[in-house]
C-alpha cells in the first residue's frame, strides 16, 4: 500500500516538471530559428521581409 502511494505521488510530481522542460525546449528552438533568420537577413516586421541591400553609388 505504501509503495503504491509513493508511486502515485512521484508520478504526480514528475508530470508537471516534464511539461516545463518541453516549454523550455520549444522556446529554445524558436529562439534559434529567429537567430538563423536574422543571419539570413530577415527582420521582425509585419509582414516579415528580407532586407534589401542598397548599392552605394
């Protein structure tokens, strides 16, 4: 009985902790995607556009 109660408590504590890990992983993936897009010349605008390089005369 005591072992079953301990398993239930551990399960109830682990599930919310794992959901935080998923949120952190998704946030990191989004930040990396934004970083790579900035390297390619995209800026945060509405709508998202690529910077145009202006030739100096």
